[in-house]
C-alpha cells in the first residue's frame, strides 16, 4: 500500500524529532511505499539535510513552518467576507472554551462542530483563492480576534487580553494554520495515498485532516507526547490570555484529529490518558510502545558481572527536569553508608538553560564531595564525575550502562523514559522516580520512589548496592521485559497490523486511472487481509477541487524522488 507519512520538525531531516522512529518504521515496512510530507522547523534544520532514504520512499515534499512568503493574493469581496466569518467562528470557539481539559462525555458537540466547520471553511477558501497567509497576517484578523475576546460569554482570561496578547495569539494561529495554504491535497498529492499517518499531533495532523476532508483518505494519528500537555509544561510564564487561548486551540485541534482518525496510537498509557481527556474515543485508542534497537546492548546485557559493584550511573540530557540536584543530595546520603560508592553522570546539556544547570550541578558536587586522595602527596579524585558519551572511556551508550551496577533516573517530569529502557536492555537494575510512564515501563523489575525525595532515592540505591543477588535478578527480569515489549520489531509489527486494519475498511484507492477504474494498491491489502469485497462505490472517487493559483502562498518543495543511490 501507499502511505503518506506526515511529520513536523522530524523525518527525513537529520536533526528532526522522532526521526529515528520514523526511519526505522520506513525501513522495517519495506513492502509498502511511503510519500513523506514534512514541515520543517528552521533554516538550520533544512541546511543539515536529510537522512539517507530507502528505496520504498517514493517522494518527499517539504514546507517550512518557520517562515511563509507573502502570497500576494488580493481576495475579492466574497472571499474577504467568507474569511471574516470563518475566522470569527474559530476565534469565538477559542474564546468561549475554558482552556482546560474536559471529560469526553461533558464536551460540547456543538462547539466541536463549530471549530471543524470554521477550520474546513478556511481550508476550502485557501484552496479556492490560493492561500490565506496574507489574510491571517492582516489587521482584520487581529480585530476579529479582539471582537471575539470582548464578546459576551467569552472566558475571563480572553476578556482580559491586551494588544500584545492579541498580537501573540494571532501570530501563533497564522503559523499553526499555514498547512491550510499548501498545495498538497490534490489527486497527485495526498489524494493519491491509501492512508495518511501523522507522526505527531499539532501541525502534522492538519494535512491529514484536509486530505480526509477533500478526498476521504483515512487518517492514523500517532503521539508519543500530547501537544496540549507540552503546551502546559513549556509556557508556564506566558500571559494568562495567551496561555488560555493557545491551550483552547491545541485542545480543539487534538479533539478534531481524534474524531476524524480511524485509529489513534500513543506510546504509553500516560499519554493515552491525556488523549482520552482531550476527547479521544477509547475504542479508537491503541498503545504502541516506542521500539528500541536491542543489538547495541546485547553484549552488556549478557555480561552483567562486568559492572563495577560500587558505581551508580545516570544517563540522559542535562536539564532542570532531570533533577540532578536531588540525585546529588541523595548520593551524599549514600556515601555515608557506602563510602566506596561512586556516581557517574553521563549526558550533554540541552541549550543555554541546560549548560547553566550543568555548571550549577558541578559546583554542588564540588561542595558536597571534596576531592579524595589516597595519600598526602597524591592528587585528589572526586567521587562524582560528569562525562559525555563519545569520549575514550564511554564511546557508546552501552558502555555508560556497563560501567555501573545500578542505573538511576531522578526526573521530576518524564514522558516515555528511553534511557530507562536502554538500561533494561543492558540488564541493569534500576532505581527510578515515579513520573510519566516510568511505572508502566519498569513493571516489577526495578525500584520506584517518589520524585523530589533524596532520602527515598538514597535508601533504594543503598538496598541494591548491598545485595548483588537482588541486582542480578532485577537486571535479568528487566532485560527480558524490554526484549518482549520495547524492541523495534515489536513496534514495526504493531503498525503493520494497524495499517492493514485501516485499509481493509476502505480497500479501493480514491484515485481513478484514465479509464475511470480505481488504481490498485502497490501491494494489494486483500492479499494479506481476509475480507469480503463489494463493488466499488462511485463516492470513493476523488473530487476535483478548484485549480490552485500559480503563486504559492507558502514555499513548498515540488515532487522530490528518492536519491538514485537509495534505489
């Protein structure tokens, strides 16, 4: 079959989010064809280029979310009126929404329909006129948003919005709605695929929603992190009006994506609960854990005796959410009971905030643990070391886990703990804080303590350092669990089954050939799924929408075939 893979700031770019997962998926499903539709994050991301593409990637089309050229479209009176009506309806729904989560049974169906009607109305207008970039950037859009905020019934946070707040929200909406103006939705684009697979929520979902709206292509949504949750975590200092209105937009867009998708997958039950609270139908939800490559950790996992029995290891990105401060204070308690204990902190800082946090942690370690020397004339050595993977001592991630008997996770915020899965594949006993999907991942194969509790963290680490037999049992059980649930093979097989399940409900491609007959699948689904077929329905044929304007409102790349070297 032919899959339209939709990404935002991800695959096929070298530095993209979820790049590795998408790359493994495309390589693992070599029997299917993939058309990649990618929204880029920045100029630097585009300059870094793409990862090598396998032969089953038929083409790649990209468009930037970080900039948009002025479309120079001069809309007529009717188009201006239609834009005002649709955008006013969209703004009214956002201003009237609470900006907080609601249970699905209490959600307002009428407001969901109003949001959908406004969204698809804007999309149809963009298709007819050639784009909405200029309209969304106009003063009329800001004034329409302001009227919605001041209207009776608007939420208090919206009513208190000031001019800078309105400009910030209008600018965000213009960026978020740029996919409406792309020329991806014709018969030779997303209308030609058998299935759209959005690799994340947010902007990546919009092309899938429009492909479903214009041509009826089924949609699959995969989220390893729910955008509304990310919004709450990353904008705590935003003005209340901005925070509320953007949360309302994220929530409404997520609810519409869940409503239109055939199946919605999450990477863990923690994200799945967020999807349910955002309005996802429980019958559509599936949990597909991220897949890890177990091969680099095989040698370490099969040789647990090579670890230093007195060493604790922490591996990850250095940032405040990882709470290394609590880990250092816990290690001070550990040293009182295990004087020979050592702690290796392995990871690189993330951005300027991470670099500042690393300096703070280094200073705290120097204060808590003065350098120790074997004699009065020998240099001192600190029991805490800060290292990065790639050096002579730790050339690979597996070497970091191999260097210690116990792996520690001390985070206060965590989604799916990739580092914890790596430690499990390496056969290491673990001590983790109870955040995110940690309990789901670890099962009963490791010790779990409350976050921000150095004493509990210290007691759990000491218990494992004192008991080699218990460490060995937990490490072996953790490795067996990771090999069963969290491998690349498990992930690929799960999505392969989901693809077949979705296309079995809509087995006729929606594009007709020159003779008016449906084009066949690249690999016929009926060869793999036993179903009863009926005669093709005329309603499955693609609808011919208005021709696009020659001037594109958003710069998007044309058809790009896979490199010759990849074929």
